[in-house]
C-alpha cells in the first residue's frame, strides 16, 4: 500500500494517511496548562505551548512500515537522489489545521521559517493563528536549515520526521499571561524565573503577534487589550527572560512597558561585565583629581571599562565601591560646573543641563565632552545617582530625534512662546517687525555676534510668507548647528562603553526622560524621610533602644534636606537615593558602635562607605551627639579635615599612622601601572 508520496525533485515525503483526530478542540484548558508548568521537561528547542497535546505521539509512517523496510527505502532514496534529505512531514495529532496532501513544500537547504510560510499558504490560516514546525515534540528555530536539523535529529531509519500545527496565538498568550499573573501575585517572581524553558517561548509568540499587529488593525486592537489587562505579567516575563534581540519588538509595545523593562534593556546594551578578572585602576590626587581623571579615563581603552573599576586617592588608604561613588560625584560636580562652560543650566529647571554652544572657547572642549560621555555611561552602567539631569532637548538630541516646536516647550517656555507668537500674530504685524534671517549669539566675553541663518540672511526680511522657515532655521541653528561638534564628542565617548553594534540612539531611545532622571538623579523627593531611613537600617553592637541610637536619630531629624544628603553621602558615598528609595540600595545600611577611642566624646563618627556602615562613638549626652552629627553633615566638612581611611573606612581625624597606608598606596600604584598598560 502506498503510504506516502515522494517528490524526487525536492527529496521528501508527505504522508497523507497520518492518524489525525479532529475531535479535540484547539483550546488549552487551564488545568492542563497548570499541570504542564508544574512538571517541566527538558526540550531541545523553544516551546510555544503544550507540545504534548499537539505533537504526534507516534508517526503513522513509522507504524505503516517495519524498521528494516524504512531503512532500505531511505537508503535507496539517498542513493538515487544524492544530496536530498528524506523527510516525512505529518500534521500534529491534535491540531485543527487542514492537512496537506501531496504538496511540494520543501527542499533540503531552506529554513524552517520558509517551511512555515509555505504551510500557511496551503492551509489558508487566519492572521491571528501561527504555524509551528516540530521535531521530536520541540519547536524548530525558524532560522534553522532543514539540513542542519537533519544532521542532529535524523531517525534510526535515516528519515527526518517533522510535524506541523497551527494555534491561536491570542488564546495561547491570554492563558499564559493569566497564569503568570496569578503565580506572580501568589508566589512571587522567583517561581517564574525558575522555569525559563516554560516561559521564554512565549516571548517568541508575543513577537509574532507584534509583527501581525503592524499589518492587521484587528490584531493590533486585540494585542493592546491583552497587554493592558496583563501588563504586570508581560513586564515580568520581559525582565526575567528578555534578550537584547527582543528590544526592538518590545519597544513597539512601549506603552505597556514599565521602568524595570526599559532599564533591563538599557543594561543589556552594555557589554557583559568581566568582574574582578579585569580591573581598571585609577589613582588621583585630590588637589588635581579632575585633570588626572580626564587623562586616565580618556586614555583608557574601552575594554578596560568591561571589568571592575577601582579608584584610590593619593595619601588615602580606602578603596572600593564607596570611593568609586565618591569619585564619580566629584567628577560630575566639576563637569557640570557652569564656570567650565561645557554645559549650561536649563532656563526652566536649574537641575537640568544642556550642551553649551560656547564651549569651543576651551581648545580641549571636544576631548572633555568625550570624557563626559564616558563618565555618564559609567554612572548609568554602575547605577550611580550623580544628581545631574539632562535637559529634555539634550535627551532628544542623544536619541537622534529632530527637535519640534512643541519639544522646546519642555525646555524653554519663553523661547517657545516667542516662536509661537511670531507664527500666530497678525500678518501685517509680522511684516512690520523688522526682523531679518540672522540670530544674535552671546559670547563668553559678553559680546553679541550676529549669525546669518541663510546666505545673505542679514538682508532677508522676515515676512508673513517666510516666518515658518525663519523659525525652522532658528531652531536648527540653536539645537543642531551650534552644538553639533559637542554632541558628537559626548556621543563618541558614550558609544565607546556600549556593546558592539549598539548605538547611542538605541540606548537613549530605550529610555523615557523620566527613566533617565531616575537613573542619574535618583529620587525626586526634596527631603529624605527619617522614618524610612530608620526602617532600612540594621544595628551592630547597638539596638534601637540604646540611648546612643535614640540620640542619633533625634539629631538626624533636626537636619534639613541638604544636611541629610550630606550625612547620607558621608555614610555611603551616595548623595541621591535611587527612585525606589532606601529599598533600592544595593545593601542595607548598618549603624554600628565604634569602640576605637574609648569614651572620648569629641570623636566624630566614622564610615565604611563600601559596606554602608556608620560607626558611631559613645556620647555622654544628646548635645554631644547633635554636635557630632551636625559637623559631619556640613558640605565643607570634607575639605576642612585630614582624611584617614583604614581597611575601607572613612575616618575623620587630625592624626594617624600612615605606614600601612603608604605601603598599600605603593602596591596600588604599581598594580595600576602594570594592569592598565597590559590592557
């Protein structure tokens, strides 16, 4: 009996007598799906749904011929059709898609994706359904070639057995996201993360739905409705399992992402960390730290930034994360100092900075912008809240977006209003303004120079007929021409720290401005809550009922917002809390008893910034405690005292032994020269 038809041109079998049962519905019952999740199996390829239900239990082709006959048949075919792959293609047992009979679909060198497309054409599936091709109950990667799959999965008889099935993507995703949502809320994200083989395949399904939504309005509406209902589950799957390659299609669903998703993809755009196996060591003198930092960071090869970064100040013993954070804040304070003319404060928000078009008066300004790009990239990579925010237009420039008139509103309301007034005023009034196609620019010296916006612009009057062009040229000059080199310098430095293939526009296009504000500026709150501070602090050789502890928190509550930031900086080298507050810090804060110095009430607190530990001496009274806290909470306190750091602690004293410090410094300097030159 002829159980299959063979295509000598294509070299494959299509079985028209597959044992297909159409009594099963395509709907997956939730109880069965839960059972599947509870009993994970190991699969060779990604699974999009319960393959045990839709993939064949046994090939009818195998059942129809004994092994010896199949081996003999395969051998004859291979001899007669050299280079062809003997393939048996059968419909999955429980799939409700039409069966393909005697269709010439395959050739040995095509991909699985092409197979899926051909099956779709012959089965006339609706757009919301997807075709899947299986080998041994596993979904084949769409980019895999048939020949590669054959070499890995050919049967003992020499044939490659494949099945195909079509499933309703919306039902699959609705069921999966519903279950994921329940699991997350009842048991937490960990239970999702522990089953990657069960959840990762749904990202492929979502990607297919996203592609279909761009072609079909009905699919788009259904997908948006699904994600609106299950946004939390969707975002959790992305943050747990999303790869860099998923970023493009996920960003098409940006409205349904949260900060965690966008931060996740941002982190993936940085190269994988090499950890402590490679360390970039920076040694600077406090008196000239900025100039030395510029030199060392600018000259370093990009590869060095993939590893850990260790910073040390000359004549100070401390080294570690706390010193690195302190160095980052000091460098950024210098970078954004208006007197350097690299950046200028935004008109409407003094926390924000944009590129300064007058920076060219410093002959090294482009190298400094490249350095600034590297520093901001380091701050984002290592999650250091430096306290400086980018102007909205600067953010759009880094995204590579063209600035519109409405964009100007978020940065400079006065300029936006002047442009808008010109465009909307009475035509006769516009003709009488006496404006020409030139712009006045103020120099660093205070002098003003006129710059023509077009050829002979000083002789071209602004009228009702050309005012749109005038505004467009004004904006182009302000936000493109005069800062083009500065933007290029900053972007080049930033680019050098990204993964190969990633661009600056990719990076900033992944984030919203508010995301970037959170990452660079931390919490928006003006004052740090003492109650939250207390609740996120643990004690070492102290407890919350000790007199010393009570006095300390009482003294802290007397500080204003800026003093609290100074104290937090002394304690942790962090001046600005992350967006989530104390809960988002990399470790808990510790308040410990400082036994050094005995009962000397004049001693000041010490800090192990790398361990987030404040060492509190014993004080005889609340007044002594308050005085000590006030002193270390002064911003100029750091510059007014000799700093001695031992074993990672920051201690503020006038005296100390420097022998071990000097030895450590010598070893650090030697390792700096050796390691940095090697890389």
